[in-house]
C-alpha cells in the first residue's frame, strides 16, 4: 500500500476535518488500485473505543467490501499473539495496597498531611506510578534526584518512593494495567525490529501524549508498511516556527507540542509530514487565524508579520459567535436557546466542555423545551440513586445517627423497595411530624418507638406501625462502629446493611437497589470491592466511607431514554471522533478550560522535569489541541461567564489570544469583526432576558382577615394575649387556621430549648431544696444543672456553655432563693400550676400555666416566671406583656383550682440571663379588676365582625419576627401601610 521510504511515514489531518471519515477515505484511496483482499490485510490501531465504533460504522455503511482489522491501542494482543506478558492485576487491588502504604506514611509523618487526605494522596501516588511506568521512569531515577537545595518535604517524598520501591519492582511479575501495556509494547517493538510484519499497520488518532503510546508509534513508524496519522495537525504553522517548540518548560502547553516531540523521537521534520487525505477543513481561513493566535509564547511577535497576510478575516469569523454571559446560569440558558433553534433548523449540534456542572445546567435548561441531549459522559455513579444510597448507608458506620440522616435514608426511593412501599412512606411521614413537633436530635431504638406511639387510632394499624418502628430502630440505630477493622468486615457489613434497608422488614429479595443500569454499575463496584478487600489493610469507618465514595465517583451511568439524536454533549475526547454542524465550546474560562494544573504532593515541576516525567502543562497542551480542533467546526460558539458564583472570572487564554489578535488587525477590520462576534452573542443573551421576563405582580396588602364569628377562637392561653395585642394575625393563623410552625428536622440547641432546660433545672433544684433545705447551695444548683443537661441536651458544646452560664448565676440565684423561701414556700410548679377562667356570657375561656407559685404563711400568693432572656420591663408589662398581671387576676378570681381565690401579694419575672435580675409586675398600678376589665374589652372587640386580625399591629421593633410573617407576606408590605380588611366565609 505504501511505497518504500527511508524515513518514517507520518501523515496528518487538519483541524476541523472529520477524522474517522477522512481516515477511511484516505485508506480507501490508497487501496483503490489493489486487489480487494489488500484492504483486509490492513491493521488500523485507534486510541479510543468511540473512534473504533465510529470507524466501523462508516465502513458498515457500504458499499460491501472486505474490511480492515481495527484494534484499540490498549488491546494489542491480536497484533502479536505469541507475546506473553504477565496478566494485569485489577486496578482496585493496586489502589488498596497503595492505601495501606500511604496510611503508614501518614501515621509515621503526621506533619505530611491529615488523615482525611489519605485517598487524595493515594490517587495522586497512583497517578504518579502510572506515569512512571508509562514514561519508563524507575524508582531509582526518583531516588537519584538532587533535592539537597529543596525543603524537607521533597526529601520525605524521596524516602517514601524508596520505601515503595519493592512494591514498584513487583510490577514486573504482577504488573498493573499501565506496566503490562509498556511490557507488551516493548516486547512487540523488539519482535518487530527482528521480524517486521509485511502488511500495512496504521496507528491513527493519537497525539503520543504518554510514553508507552509514543514507544508504539515509534515502532510502527519504522515498519516497512507502517504509518502514523495525526489528528488536528496544524499545516498552517510555518515550518520555522516549529523549531521554537524545543523547550518543554516553555512550549508544552502549545497544542502542537506533542507532535513536535514525536517528530524528534522518530527523526522526521515538518517537511516529512503530508496530508493523509485531501479533504479540506470547513474553514481554512479560520484554521489559519486560530493557528496564528496560538503561536508559541516566545514568537508571538509573528502576529506583526503574519497577521497582515490574513486577507480572509471575514470568512474566518463570520461563523463564530462570542458569548460573554453575566453568570453560568445565563450562559447555560443562552446555549439551550441556540440548541433549540438548531433542532428547529435540522442542524446537528454539540456542546463541548470539561465543566460537568455547566452541562447539568444546560440539560436542565433544555428540559423546559422537552429536549433531552445525548450526554456522552452519562451521569456520575455516585450521584445516581444507588450511589447516593450506598454513601448514606456507609455514613451510618462512622456518624452518630441524627434525625436528618435517618429521614434521608427512610425517604430514599430505594429504602423498603421490596414490598409495601406506600405504607413505609406513610409511616416515615408520621415519624417526621413527631420529630419536628417533639424534637429527636439523635434517634435510637427506644426513642423511635416512643415517637411512633399512638400515631394511629386503629389498634391494628398501630401494631403495624410498631413493627415498622422496631425494624427502623434495629436496622438504623446502633450501627456506628469505632476502631479499625479489616476492609473485608466493612465491605460485607456495608453490603448486608444496604440490602437489608432496601428490602425492608418483610422483603423477600434485595429490593430495587441492584436493578436498572445504575444499580448494576453500583453492584459491580461493590462486588469488586468485596472480592479484593483482602488486599486492603485495617480501616476506620470514616476511612471506609471515604473509600466507597471515591470508588463510586469514578463510575458513570448512561441510563437515558431516547435522547435527541441531533443534540449532543461531548467531552473533549468525543469531539475528536465525531463532527457536528454547530459546535459550542462552553465554559471557556481559565481554571475550567483549560483546567488548572492539579497540585502534585510528591514531585514539584522542576523534579518532574529532571526525572523525565510529564510536566503539569501537558494537560493544558492537550486541552489546547482539543480547542484547536473543535473551533474549526463549520459553525462555532465560544461561550464563557464573566462571573462565577462567587468571583469574577478570567477568560480562557485561547479566547484572549484570539481577541487580542483580532483587535490588533485594524487594517483588515479585525476590531469590527470581533465586535460582530460579540454582538451575535449579545443577541442570544437578550433572548434569555426576554424568555424570563415576567409581568410584575402587585404586592400584597397588609392583611387584616375577618373570619366568621363562629370560627374565631373561644379559648386562649395567657401567653396568646400578648400576640392578640401586638400581632393579632398570629392568633388568627394559630387558632382559626390551626397552623403550627413545624420544628426543624435537625434540632439544635436554640433559645427555646435553653429556656425549657433552664426552667427544668430551676424546678428540680427548688424541689430538692424543699425535700432537704441543706441543698440550697450554689454547688447543688450546679449539680442539678449538670444532671438535667446531661439528660436533655445531647450536644457537648451546648452543655458546657449552658452549664457555664448557670454556674455564673448560681450564687445570685441561691441568695435570692433564700429570700424568696423566707417570704413563702412553693406550693405549685408548672405541671400542676394550671388555671382556667370562663366567661359564660361571652363564651370565652382563658387558660394559664404558671412556672411557679409560692404561698406565705398568711395565705398570700407569690407568682414567679423564669426568663432566660431579658425579662420585660414594667412599662412593657403595662402595655403589652401582661402575662403575670393576668395570672395574678386569675388567682384572685379562683381560676387556679389548687389554690382557690387568694390575694396575690407579688408577681415577679426572674431573669436568668447573663445579667440576672428580678422585675416585679406592677400590681399596684394595674390592679386585677382593671386587668380583667381591659382583657374582657379586648376579647369582646374581636367578637365584633368588623374587627380584623391585623398583621404586626403593634410590634415593639420591626426586626421582631413572627412565625407567620411568610403567610402574611410581610415584606411586600410594611407597617406604615394601613391594613386591608378581608371578610372570610
């Protein structure tokens, strides 16, 4: 097929050319004058399975012919069946062995990194080892690096690599995939040097970015009928400019650097590389413009000499749109609108970006147009339902079970998925309501049963709920495990617990966890881990959870139904394989595309260069090559967001170069053409604004609902009277609509709980002093506080803080308590200090529950109320906070059955805050008869139909909130506006 040549055969296809199609056409052209069986003798080696599938599909499209053999560069066994190399061990086994090594390193050198960095360090070490094997760098090479002038960190790294040398040497007998590949390629190259094949062998589509691949390309290029076909070769870059790529430290980020390095390896020059096929790129003018914009950094002065020679700038830029969106969301929406337009016009469109968050935003934006893109990357396995489920289950081993974790798992669609899922959902809702109402920060088996008691009036149903609650308590609670255990223990326990939760108490199988594509992929990961767990060392539960999360994050799932055939989302690799009419290069910001170099904790840039390893800029160079190929599409969009979620962004260096070059070509209307590119992007941004434009709605008025008289409350507690004065809307929402604010799912040590606990501490302490007067000491108060806090407050930090606060006021409280008990003795506490007063003529009942009631020897009553915050002042009590005044009036009316009608000598708020104080109620200026008269008048006012329950009627301060501000739509109105009454039926 090829004529004899003294130099290696290297061909290229220009950026923008459909590479698989051009490869096939060039191959067919070369065998067109030969016998039909000659094509069948050709062996073609490609670098990705997608390229292999596309190439086969092109040949399958006909006409009928004998086909060449198409191999993957990672599967070369069929090239030389007689070569025997040891079988590769599974990657997970290597990873588990490395985890044990790194764990011991961290234990011995704790200053190196925290334990939480174990898996990041392991990943980076595994990548380093792969690279060393791929580039032919041994541990002895690393050990021989000169680190005398560097910090101790690099010396420790060198020591660790030396420790790992035994492990690395074993890769010759038990190689991992990368080492096996290099062994095979080396053996193949040695065989071919002695006995080369006589049939054509073509390696196509690779850039030679890895040492092993470069070794294979060199061996094929020297075969009698061997050839290389390079993708995206820049034929527009002048030959003298290639010479400036000789310094890797300066040029490795250039898109053509890998080709230059290949040329140096195999001994060919630029003049020796010719086009594989004469298929022209979609826009030769644009290829020339982009090539010039990407000139190597040392020779960007070529813009001055070569720029004026670009006489077809209009042709080069007329199909380029530059979109600079204010935010990633706007960028995604504009892209979605353009993709919708492409669908309407019958265009094949593709989005290319390494930013997976942006692709998810684009997919979500397309959903409103009922367009499902064909995403080549699929969905990350760890974000799929089985992936999330397995991570939540693993967390049970190392985290104390809290209400959030429990309900997260109970509500997961895979939980209890074998049978009777509907009953499980109902019981979960019942449990959540009880948790939100009563609080259950850290559930256990007993507290779950208590929370579920009495949720159903039907005994049979309640029995079923109890059985379900027992299953929840036994399955989810008490799973937390301390200490280190073998990895086999964790993997088996994890699988068993996950299947038990998925099955449910009465399930006969494992439920839905391993079904569907995502479940099948998750099962593969977990089965592989279980089978190889004996290669891992002992781990803590936290270590195991991190390991499972890392393994699941490496998987992906393609489980989409009927994606649109003409709307694709590609990674940069896919863009090399397929072509599209419209290509959108999205997320073109520095740090995203190109990605920032990953920090290497093992070797810095200089040491990598000394050792012969790849520099961090290699990834940038590969990304630049992908960019150069993708921008050569027939129509192209370049998009970026000016700001990310938290900061201003920097445009990708390639976009900056293109804009700067056009801005400087004033003689060819470069600035105007650049502005036209931006205007095309602005047009689509304007479309996004129009799409989301809404007609402003009139703000809500300040409400003053007037429900029917028979719906108005006939019974209020004393504590509601303050709301009836200050914020009547609260009374309406609470007692007419019967709405209650749900408590938080995750209970926290808030002010409400602190008040409840402080009340309990004071009640328990005072009760103890009544039984034993000798315990009326500050130390006894602190001891009681410690007991109550240990029982009722499960947060160690809050316990310590609240105990310190109570300790500070203990002496003050004891001194004042002695004075209180000298005047009178407690006769009722909160549990039995209950009062009820009925006005039959207006059909209204008032209830009260006092914190504490004392009585003197003369029978006079003393009322006390504890406040953990600042107690209300005398003026506040006179106008609004009339709680103690009303309770005093009720006592004198005999509303407290335990006391009967008694004279109230004193009513006092006891402040337990940082500045403890006692504030008496103004009984003299607000006598009981006057209080009851005013209260009756207030109640009667709200029994009139024209009296509405005004929102925030007399709030003391605007910043004071109400549980019902959202319902009243406060914020759309303010207190300066007059309320608008509304009659309700």
